[in-house]
C-alpha cells in the first residue's frame, strides 16, 4: 500500500517579498505518522522537481521538522518530486494534499492531479488534505461530472485564520468562501488555529497546520481498523 502526497511548486506572493511554498509541518507531521507504520509514500507536485518551503514555516525547534530536515532521503524526495504523468493512480490507497499558501495558486487548476484524485477516490481510496492543501480539491470532478466536494462535510483554512495570518491582501481567494461556493458543507473549530478535522466517508480534511498529524492518524484508523 502506498500514499501519494501532493505539494505545491509555487513560491511567490504577488506583492510580498517573502517566499511562500509548502508549509513544512503539514508534510512532516503527516509523513511521520505514516513512516512509523512503515507505509510507503511518494511526493508529487504540478511541475515535479523541487518543492519550495514557505520560509515562515521553517521551524526547526519543532522536533519533527528538524528530524526530517536532517534526513537525506526525505530531503531528496523534496528536491525530486514526481510529475503527475509519472504517477500511476492505481498504486495508491490514499492521496494527501499538504498546504502552505503556494497551494492556492497551482493546485486548484491542475487537471492531471484532479484526474489522479478522482481515480483514487472512485476506486475506493481515500482523499485527504490539510489547510490550504484543501484548495487542491476545489475543482476535482468525478466521472459523473459532479464535484468531489459537493455536499461533503469538510474543513480547511478559515477566513478568520487568513485574516489573523495577515495575508488577506496576497491570497487569490478565500478558501472557506470557495469551498462553500462549490456546495461543500464547511465546518471549523470555534477557536482559530486549534487542531480540527472533518470526515465524510472517504474524505478527511484538516483545518490548519496543527491538524496534519490528526488527519494522518484518522486515515490510518480508516485503513487498518475497519
């Protein structure tokens, strides 16, 4: 059994000089839970190759971040991510979209990733995402033409969290609003930045960076304990 992890290649903001990209803990915390169960994981991105890291997420006081950042095998995966065309969807039981603001630019419009996601889901696999990674599910259509997220209960980075993070002027859209526009039932924690996940059958989503580990744990539970 394998898991496919989707990361962004996008690293620039429209006006801020700082770099965006992947939010590191949204990858490492999920990865760590799966690695402890010896589950094989591949990393894919829209363009393949190097995954940029959002500089604000480079928190190496976080033990998990520090451990993986020092791990040469893990770092090689980040430098050499697969392209969507290299992915065989039938090989994967779970797809996971990691976030970081970069994900808002290049994940929603990537048709190849949408097709991979729909294939995994329709073959009985699980779709999971955290924070801005949920943007990668906005336009995914199933084979009957309906949106994957329509009428599903899910979560993702909230408007309040976006405002508190002071990046409202930079983002191309509010994720919470877009999810609702697509007919999803959006839920969130009453307190911003608290760990919070939502599950709707084989769709598992986490609200913010603090929710990545719980998304992974829930996916494992569904895979092995049912």
